[in-house]
């Protein structure tokens, strides 16, 4: 859950905005351990994770069918036809 501090400063000329967030205890502990192990600050860990997630959402990866597994609109290829659903699922999840 994200809770914003009511006394936020406006961002001007690269001045950071201070805000308050609430994190589950286990997530906060994991983030603190990550910061300690990497020799950085909790702020850096959270900032990096947030930037990465926002970039991922802005540029979603487009999935393309493997030419060995599918024909254009003709269905599954002979290679894919010989695979089990579990094998097809596992292969799809690797991409």
C-alpha cells in the first residue's frame, strides 16, 4: 500500500520529492538486506526497482510465435503437434 505524505515538496530543477510509503514488513526487510548486501542505500534499492518497473510497463515486451511451433493462421506445426501441453506451456514460459 502506498501512502503519500500530505506535505510533499514540488519537484523543481531535479530536487527530490519526499514521500512516505508503507511496505509490508517482509518486503521492507528484504529490501534492507538487498541494500546491505550490495553496499547501497534502501532509497537506491527502492528507486532502482521503481524505475525498472515503470520502464517495463511503458515498453511491454511483445511476444512472437516461434516459427517452429506455429503456422501463420494454420495452427500448430508438426513439431508442436508432437509436444504435450505441459511441454508447450513450459516452452512458452521460457520466452
